[in-house]
């Protein structure tokens, strides 16, 4: 019944479009007849006066052309000059809507979609570190240093979307991540004016994820098209635990003042499961969309958890639960291009660690609230290929300063 309702709505929209074009053709035909009739009346009549009078009487009176009647635009500018042009225009009218749906949930009418994407993230964090204590609640005794961490991440992702039937789509994402992080610490060597700096890199396969999209019900009436999303992420990337640390500065009492990891991780190190809902509602000329979901991280065991290069402490890690949600609107500029504006947020609870023969301990400062303002543009390059550009601007300290993504889905 839902599919029949969708087909009926599509036929109604097509019928309304054809009626509008018939009216435009009728107005143009009337204007053309008026101009032809006016030229015939202005031409001097030949023959006898009686013949001229009879011809004038037989000629219908010219009707003035409507002032607002526009000139006929060429077919490439949106006017359907034939049945084939009308069919092509109807197909292109739905392309911008399909591109928005493909980016926010899934396309169920495509057998296979191969997507290549490249994204760049920029983080810049400054933190005031105080090593000491307060005397009389007013005088600080100890060392003061400014730490600055700058991180650049480049992520290439290859994705395959396989539509099994009109309601179910399977997805596979294979990421490759390259990271560069620069650590800066003030007060190097005990001098307040000196700054120590070190850079570490890391590249490799990220965490592979597999997911499925199931259409609960299609768009009908005031209800949006709603899709259920479930997925799992495998810890195939380099985990951040057990990475060797490089000591750059020690105190005389062998206290480590400045140390950095020798390489950057490319994954979380634990299994994760995701469940969520996404919805899309078309309201000409806007397209409304939104999503909400939950990410659960399972505990994982590692050979070494702490950051001290002189000790080895095995244990378990469980990342905090995460909730994400977002909403936005897209506008179709024309049959091929659309602009989207959205707001997304991800809330992470505190992570927990447990050393061998010890209790679980919450990691202070591991909770996060990453809110991002997003601008996106989709443009259909041809019948099978779409170019997608996304710009994300971080709104909270836990979000990236900005994120730039380019995607090229190819529909087979």
C-alpha cells in the first residue's frame, strides 16, 4: 500500500507538471495566432473591393497577446519542448532529492553504489597545566606551563552500498587514516620563556565498519520516510594503548616532564555497535532531514594502559556510551544542485579503565560534547555520478576546529 501511495503521489506531481506546461503552450499558441492574424489584417487586399470586404469579414478579429506571456526558453534552460524532454525533466527533478537521501540515510532503488571520500580534520588545543598546590587558597607554588596540541587528520574512505531489495541496503566502509600531531610545552629546561616541540605521525588502516539500512515506512502524508540503521565497527586500526612513548625531558629526580607517543593511532581499539533512526521529508522546495542514534563500546583488554614508558600495566578499557543526533534542511537550486544546512552533536560519556586485580576507574576528562555546524553542496555530474562537498565548523571545544569532506558516489 505504501508503494502504491508513493507511485500515486509521483503520478500526481507529474500530472501537475504536464498541466502547467500545456497551459504555457496554449498561451504561446494564442499569442502566435494573434500575431499571424494581425499581419494578415495589415496586408493590402488584392482583387475587387467586394472580394476584399469578404476576406476581411471572413478573417477573425485579432486578439491582443497577453502582456505577461514569456518568450519560449530553449529546452536546455528547463523548458520541455517534446515528450522526451518532459520525461528527462521529470527524472532530473527527483535527482537532487535522491542525492540528499543518499547522503542522510540510503537509496533503496539502486542496486550498487560505490563511494570514494576524502576528509580533513583540524584540531588545535591549548591547555594550562599546573604542577603544584595552593597555599592559603591564594598563592600558587609549583610550575606553570602552557601545552599546545595541534592535530591534522586525513581520512580516505571507500564505501560500498548494496541494495538487496526495496527496503534493505547493506554497507561496508574501509577507511585509511593518516595523522600528524604537534606537541608544544612551555617551560622547557626550567626556563619559562623556552618552548619544547615534538611531532609524531601515524598512518594505516582504520576501523572497518559494516551496517544495514532498513526502510520502516515510506513518506506519506505528514510522515517522513524513516529508516532504521544498525551497524558494527571492528577494531582493525592501530589502538591507542600500548604505544611506546618517547621521553623528551626529565627532572633531576627522574620525574618525566615531557613525553610524547612515538606514533599516532588509527583506531579506537574496541568493538562498537550502533543503532539509529534517520528521516527525510520532502516539502517543495525544501527537504527536511534528521537522525538520532546510540553507540555502544564493548570492553577490550590490552597489554599496557598507562603512558609511562618505564612501566607496563595491562588491563581493560571501556569507552563511554555515545549518543548522537542532528537535523537540517536542504534546498534544490535546480534539477542537479542542492544546498544543505544542518547541526549535528555527539555526546560521549566518561571512559573507564581497570588494571589487573583492580576496580573500574572513570577517566576524568574523557567525556565530550562535540557539536558541529555543517554546510553541504551536492551536484549531479551525470546520470550515475554525484559530487558532494561538506564543510563542518566546530561549535564546542571537543569538536574539530573545522572538517572538510569531498565524496563522489557512483551508482551502478
